[in-house]
C-alpha cells in the first residue's frame, strides 16, 4: 500500500523553509507478517540532497510492568528469545491486543505471565524503543501487586520473585539485558509518585547506589 504524504496545510512553506525541513513524502508496506510490517518510506532530506528510501519496522505498541508485591518482591519472567538465541530475564510484558488500552494490556500481562493481580497500577512513561528502526511505542508501568501463595505463569515461561538486590545483581552480571526494561527502572525511580513509593521501601536507594 502506498500512502502519499501531502505538504502541511496550516500555512504555505516558502522555498527556503521547504528545503530546510526533512519530511516523509510517501509510505509503502514492503513486507507484512502476523507480527509486524516492514515499512518503506521515501524521505526528502533537510539539504539539497536527493530523496532516499528508509526502512523501519511497525508493530503494535508494547507494555512492560515493574511490579512489587506487598512484601517487596519483584516478579521476573525468563523465556527463550530466538532473536538473540538465549534465555533472558525480563519484567512481565507484551504487545497490546487490538482495541486494548496500555493499562489493560499491562494488567493482563501481569496476570498471564506472573499470576498476579494489580491492586494499583501507574503508567510511568511512554517512549520509543529505537527511533532509528522501530515506530511502535513502549509503555512503562509500575504496579503494586496482590500476593498470591501459588502464582502460576504461562507455559514456556519461568517465573521468579526476587529482591531489588538480586535484580541489581542480575543487571551487573549481564543476565537482565533487555534495555527498555533496564530503562524502566530509571523511569520508575525519577517518577514523582512512583519514586516516592520506591524510596519509602528503600528500593530506589538500593537500585541507584
């Protein structure tokens, strides 16, 4: 599918402004599969150079949840990731389903992957994972999770509850390696409300020391 990109209609651009403003002038789906699209865009550069093609990947937006139970335990999930050919530790996470809000997806993923209900959930940020090649957004959440004596995870997922000290050790040991999830920790620590909650539990102090 080719999608032309018309000039902005809010006001006319003079020739100098048009030359100085980079813009996408056409978009086309180059490859489509059930999980993502490879999108080809024709880009007009900021200088006098020739237009060029840029390829990026478009998929549904993605959520991840840093959850802490009433006793201060943090659920992690471990699964095999074919893209990097290894098992990785991560926070409960996944893609939004059609028609689902980020918060609904966060609650669902926490329940499916960690067997936990969120007593309280807070969106702490919405960012891009890779502005060079990915167009989807990453929605980061913090949740206070209700305890469950026997939580269960999805088939194929290993569930582990750890302390913040253990999580920090996994990051240092290169076992917790998903960059967006490492960044989620910093986003949580500097969020006004969530940061205060973590500070009261001494989690931010132990994490950032």
